[in-house]
C-alpha cells in the first residue's frame, strides 16, 4: 500500500466520522449548513494537499506555509470579515 492510498483512506475515515458527528450534534438547519460547509472545505483542502504532496513535494511546503499564514491572519481578521467578536 502506498502512502498516497493510505492518506486517502485515512482522510475518508476521518471526514466521514466528522460528518457523522456533525449530523448527530448540530441542531438547526443553519448551523448544520455552516458546519457542513466547513467540513466540505476542510476535506477538499486535505485531499488537494495529499495530492500535491504525492506529485510535487517541493510545492507542498510553500502551500502549508501559506495555509499557516492565512490561518493566523484569520485570528485577527475574523471580526472584520464576519462581524461581531466571539
């Protein structure tokens, strides 16, 4: 079994479990749509990163660096983008 196949199988198991937990724990259609959108985008990003890692390892590290910078930036910009502090 290749690492590419292993990571895809693990991703399917992981995101299937997260989706099942989301359906069990969320109440209300609006919250379910928000959580579903987040899980779908996260799964898509995961499988794209696994594919990039398998095809071009030199591109993987800069993509992860950009993802880290965007994640840290969202800490400070979320209030401006989404409105209201938590």
